[in-house]
C-alpha cells in the first residue's frame, strides 16, 4: 500500500510544531537541533509520521502546554525588550531635558553595552532553562490548572466547574505548582 505523503505531511503540520533550537536560541549548543511541540507521545509520533520525523532527529519532545509557556515567555520578553528600546533618545541629544526625562535610558559605551547584552542573553537562557525544568516537574493536573489560571486567565472556580471538582482542589494544585516554580527560581531574582 502506497502512503499519501502530502496528506500525511499536512496532518503532521497540523498536529506538530517544529522549532529550530539553534535558530530560536542564539548560542544554543545542545545535540538536539529541533524541538517538536505536540500532544502525541513519542512512540505514536514515530508510528504515524516516520518519514516526516526523520529530518528532525534528534529532537526534544515538548507538550503543547510546555510549548505555550515558552511561547508566552518569549512574547513577554520581546515586549519588554521593545519597551526598553522605546525609552532611548533616538536623536542622541545630551541636554538637561533629555537627562531629566530619560536618565534611566542613557546608553553606555559600546563595550559596556555588549557586556550588558551578553549578561541579558545569559540571564534569558537561564530563565528559559528554569521554566522548562519547573514545568517538567509539575504533575499533569498542576500543569493543566496553572495554564488555565495564568494563561487563559480563568478563576479557580471556573476551572473547578469545568473539571467537575471543588475550587479547593484546584487551589491546592495551583499552590503546589507555584511553590515548585518558586523553588526553581529561588535566588534568581
């Protein structure tokens, strides 16, 4: 029986998101070049899409929730970076008015700026690593409730109603998840 490669390829694209780690994370040196975000377990992924998966081996398999957390974090970091750039004086004026309104955004010389950028990149890499470890340490319910609470902005009562449990149960899972995150980020900030 001949496979319908194009149809299978389209289905693969619908069920999986492939992330080139070396492109997305400048300075990344791991052995896996790709991350695949999907709900499928690894065995089923290889069973359904053996031809489509070959170019991505070796890869890191991420759940949709993990992919969403990383995506949200990157979007937030990018937003912060853009906001900080907006504070810089585009014309380079050096007068009392500029200093009064933009004192916190005076640009250091090139060497200092490069060093600061390297420190920021290292800090960003460390944050991403900690987030991935923290998310991986969560139970399925903790991850599900945490995403619903902080990504979908649902209250504990809304989540409880949808899950058919009491809001106290949801609160306990959320508190445990937040404590795990606090443990991973202890001393980071």
